[in-house]
């Protein structure tokens, strides 16, 4: 049967402002998360945590805990070590972190003993009754203590098998430096002589992710296989790590993920999964662990980072040199710190043309909770440094900060100081967009009385995570619905919305008819990670590739009906158009004829893998250090209350070069969300420690921006500089908005009241103190 006109197709492909999938269920509380899974008959887990920052465990008394009615088991790190040995030490960069402390504790709050009980209340009550005796060791509270090398967090470095480039560090002793990256180009010291130079020291404190959904993991044994249901961004990694720990084949471990209620990096790699997996496998019980809000603060943080930096320019205002000594506090365990150290350290001089650069970036152990990935992957901390520094350099030269940046920004085809040629990174376009949005070139009313007004701008650059692997499987049903199988985790960024749009664009389908399968390592194919804003580009390319294979398959099948030639065939909504005859062959009939059965499906798969050139060991440079770049800019107009130090943001504009916006609405939401998070980092977020003890690890004490702290006007701006190899030119956007916000705010405060603050956050007390020290009239 044929028809003479193609079926209509809803415009829901690339570029469409399609509503977010599952939005109504989220706001109405109908979306089921991991912790919502029914849990009748399982064992609940609570842990007893260390009270010392650094100490040797001399004895553990669990008798009182074991005697509590309802307690099923009490497990120590030594118990696990007897069975698992060194396999119990996990971690993506170094195999240095046990699920329960063995012999030593390395931060206040480290899990020491696990209690399995019939309910949460009983488990927590029993955990409190565990008694541990310690022999204190010299604690290392900060990077200065660590670099003094008087004591050591670990006896030796233990690189994992995940990153082969760290292998050479195995067995290194007498050090608190887990990893060091160095970049060298030209002679910065000589280049700085005779020009204008500024040097400052910056600090970005550790902060917490605070996703609404708390971390949760459920594990059980079924038919001789370990099943895990967990809040993780890295299901493929968790599967491999758990299989290695328990010495199981991959086929014996299954990891499933529900849509996450936020993460921002807090649910990656080794969180609750190793402990739950070990307990479930060794005890043969369904085991359930849901972190409390206070425990979530102890699971991971963003790296605190100190940067000592300098920058210089010649008489014409061209940048001549940049130097940065970056020190990341990775806490007691390395986590992904070595990768953050390199990937963010390499852009510590910013997105500028600089002929002489020296960057030293170090990942340093201390006796604090482990730091891991956080939206921006360490780049916001170095952007805080270089964008404050270049602003001060422009002012020292008497130049407009925006114009000074614009002259020195990298452009298409430029080779950066990293050795990589820039493509699809429109820094100038982003800068121009945000400055225009806030009226940078118009006269500014500076305010009067207690309030003073200022404007600030900042630019940021980040490399996408490279190399990585993405796979996609697509099943096309006879009724023209489709099932897409990928292992990208939707955690609010909208991947379950935009991936069907890519398929819809290729196959001329309605995206509403395409369902993304929930991540399940038994079903969905391998994916490196959902992080680093890599999914739109990497998974998007895999999805486009599988859709194009499906299109070719359909055209091949249609060609049989058309007499064997594909020359005049074109895929349209619901059918294949024969442009020579005007006939349209329905896809449902094509599939039915091919299989000779109703309800049959066509299946295709595709792999997309990126590559890079490792850094040169001597210079730290590479001709291809990343698959693509993210370009970002922010501009701020704000008021500073000279009496109280309070900052009130009037207008915040943020721009990101996304290559091509697959869904402009979601892109704008990502930019706005990142900007609001960045505003929190600029004005509020800070984890406070005293002798290793976290003082504000609750939402009663940890300050976040509220609705009343939002900018009076927030303008997200999409900049599109299509990437040659992106899916329809797209890159990503998840981290872009957060990167330049803190320095833009600080630069505006500098413009308003004349003080350069180099420590975040810009709390009212810190602003007042800086004004007092500078003698600013109030």
C-alpha cells in the first residue's frame, strides 16, 4: 500500500524547545528515586564514624552495639580485610580508600564500623554504642601543613588500574603530593621584566554540592549475582570497581540507576557502593544505606584551592607572561583529584594569548574529608584566580577591563599556550554578549549614601573530558515508536529530553515517541561517565550515529519495494518518499514486510570514542589536549552596602558557547542554574574546618543563596559557534554557567568600593574587613 503525501511530523528535533521529560512527575512527587524503592525485609546500614583527624586504631569494642535488639551484624574494616585483602581499597585514580577504615583513620567522620539492623533507628542507635580507642598521629590540617612534609597521610602512593598514566607513581613514599602537573612555555620571568605586572594569592574554600536527593545504595544477591540500585553518575565504573573488589566477573554484577535528584559531581565513583556491595555479598542479605544530610557533607566536597599567581603585559597592553602555583586540597583520599589537578591546572592562565607561561598544579593529601568532582571540575577555582588577576592588571594599566580582555582573548585558529589549536570556542562572542546585556558601555550611576554600584566581567575556559567512550543502541518498533538505550544518567541536565531530539532529527520522527531506557548495566551499553559536560557531545554523537545507521537500514528496506535503487528515496515523517514517483512507503509496512511478523523491531548500535595526545612530559603541552572547549563569560552589575558589607546583585548576564543548542530552553536553564550556583560560591558557600573538624556540615549552618538573594535580573545568553564534529554542531553546557561567576562578582565589588578581595566567599564580614584595611570611607 502506498500514499501520495508524507505523514506530518511534530517539530521536536534539534533546535526545538521541547518540554523536559518527566517534569510534571518531578514537581508532583511521582518520580521514583532510588530511596523510594520498597524495602521490606532488608537490613539497614548505619556507620560509626571517626572522631579523630589522624590516628591509629588500637582497639574496637562492638559488644554493646551487637547486643542491641534488632541488630543483625556489626562489621569492622578488619573484618572486611580478612576476606577481601587489598582489593577492598578502591578509587578511580589511586586505590587508597577503604569502605571502612583499616588500622588508621584519616579524617573526622571516616566510617570505622558498619551496623546492619532491621531498621534505620536501631542501626544508628547501635552505631553510637561502638567504642574505638585511638593512638593519635600528627594531623595535617591544610596544604601548608602537608607541604611541610613533617607527617604523611599515606605511607605510599597506590595508583589504581583505571588510569595507566599514573602507574609510575606506584610505591612512592614520604610525600603528601598525590600528583603534580607542570606546564612550561617560554621564559615568564624575563618576559615580565620591563612591563606592567601584578601578583596576588587567592583562596577558594572547599564547598559542598548539596543536591536535593541524598545518596542512597541498595544491594542484594539474586541467583548468585550482585544487584546494586544506586544514586550514581558512573554506573559502568561502579560495576567494574565492585567486581574487582569482590573478585567477580562483570557478568555477576548489575548496576541500575534511577533519575537522580541532582548531583553536580557528588554521586560519582566510590561513595556508598563499595560498602553496600561488600556487606550484601558477604552476608547474603538485601542491604540498604541512605546517607543523612550530615553524612552527605562527609562523603565528598569540592577541592579547596590556593593559587599564587602573577601576570604581566607590555607597553601596548599585550599579555606577555602568566605564572600560577595551584594547590588543590584533595583531603584524605585522592578520588579523582589527580585528573582535576591536570585538567584545570592546564587552563590556570585563562583563555588568553600568552607567549610565556609557567603553571604548577598539585594534588595534595590532608586529613579532611575527600574532595572530588564538582561542577566545573576544578576550573572555577583557577578562573577565580586568573580573572581577578587580569582585572587588576587592566586597572594597573588604566585600561577598561572588558576591552583589555577582548584584545588578548584567544580566537579561532590560535594556538593556545597548551599547544592545542582553538576551534569553536567563541570567547569574544561570549564577552561581547554579556557586556552588551548589562550596558557596559553606558554611563554608570555609582550610587550615593551607603550604597555604591559597580560592574564586573569575567571569562572562563574549560576542556571537555577526553578521551571517553559512549555507546548507543536504538530499537525501532513497528508502530514507529522507538527505544533508546544509553548509559548517560539524567540528573536534571535533561539528557533524556535532548537525546530523543537527536534521533527525531535524523529519522524525521516525533521525539515524544522515543523512550530512553533507565540505566541498567545488564541492558544499556557502556558509557565512561556522566560528567564533565561530555554527554551532549559524546553520547550525542553515539545517538546520532545509531540513528543514521537506522536511517540507512530503513532506506535499504524501502529500496527493495522501489525496485532495488535508493537514488530517489528520502526518509520523511512516518515513511520513505520516492521523489521520482511521489509515493510514500509507510515504515510500519516496510518493517512488517521485512520480518513477516507483527510487533517486530529493528535494532542498531553505534560507538563513539574520542582520543587525545598525552601531555609532553617536559613541557606539559599537547597538540590535542581535548576534543573541544567550553567558552563562557559573565557580567555583573551590583550594589555594595558600605555600612554592612552586603552585596546585592542587580543584573547578572551569563553566556556560553554551546556549539548548537539542541534544546534552547534547557540550555538557558543550565546557564541560569550554573550562574545561581556560582553566585552561591561567590557570596555564601564555604565549608569551615577547625583542627580537622567540619563546623558547618548541616543545612542549619551551611549557608546557601535563597530566593531573596537572586539577582533582580538574570540573563542567560546562548552563543552558537558550531563544532565541526559535534552532533549537529553541539557541544555541552552543564558547567559553563558556573565558571566565571565568582570573579565577575569580585570584580564588580572592586569596581564599586575599590577593594580587591582574594578569598572566597565575599561575605559581608570579609567585604567590611577589606574596606577597613584599605581605608575606604563608610
